[in-house]
C-alpha cells in the first residue's frame, strides 16, 4: 500500500494584495518530526474554490511527500520554508463575449496584460454543461469555464443577460484541476431557462503581476492510528 503525508495550508488574504497563482513545483519547504527525521522538496498543489454565491474565495496549498512518513514515535511535525506565489493588487475586466447557451459552445478571448511579463494571454471560454435545475423549476444550471496554456490571475466571471439585466445567480466555482489544457477555471450559474438563449460574459482578472515568496513556519501535533500490515488493528501514535 502506498503511503504519503499530506499537509493542507489554508490561505487568508488580509490586504488588497491577491494571489494570482502559485508557482507549482519545488516549494523549498522541509518537514521534520520530533524524532529528527525530515523530508525536503515536498510536492505542492494549489486549489481554489468559491462559495456563498462566489462572494468568498477559499484558497489552499496541499503539500505532500511520496516516500516519507513521520517516525512511529513522533509527537509532532514542523513545516518550514518558502512558498513561491505570483501576486497583484490591480485588476482589469476583459471585453464582453457572447456565449450561446449550447453545450460545448466555445469562444476565444484575449486577456490584455494578464501575463507575468505584462503580455496578453489567449483563453477559451466554454459552456461545459447545461441542465434543468432540479431545485428550482423553470431554471437552468449552467457551468461555464475558461482555459489557457499560460497561468492567469482569474478573479471572476461577470455574467449578464443580453438585455443587460442580471442573471438569477451564481452557485460557486473552482480552479479546474482536470482541464484538458494546462490552466482552467469553472463557475456554476443559475439562469432563467425559459428566456435565455445566450449570455454576455466578461472576465475579471489580475494585472501588473509580481513574484513573491511567502515564508511558512508551523508545527502540528500527531495523533492517530498506523496500520502495520493488512488485517492488523494498527497501533496508536501520539
């Protein structure tokens, strides 16, 4: 059985600086346990999801090791190192794109100044799914996505009906980790299913990006059960 250690770090933004994206790869983070065993070069994964109608942005870094676990007698683990981010406090809104409410319909868009070097980034907007909403009769649940070959600091989709009025609402969204292209985002909408044949979409995103390194230092106690072999009850570890 393959075993690995996973450590989740929640991110709390307390200033006008926002995270555009995480520079995935070598994190420069080391984990050590109370017995002195350690592991460097942890794998990392950055995830984002939106809640409360996309008003709240939830961000997390998941650190993991492939071949290292704390010692059986360890009482705590300590994480220390630096996390590489790209950040900004300036945003822009793209031009409007009309999306037909047809599954798999897509349209190209250019996000001006969205690249780290100040250049433009080509993205693709797409209607991923279109279904009757089982919770609200006469409405549609629609998933729209944006994908690109280069990372961008996505903030939100601004969606309106073709007459300029607001859609019924947003249910949430997430950074798409399974996009066919390298970088992707999805958002879940509720639309009036009897009137709308298309919607107008613009993308809000970060510009004037800067590289930043965030120091991390934390310690966590250990308690749980480690299975010694198949069929054993395991032993407790404090």
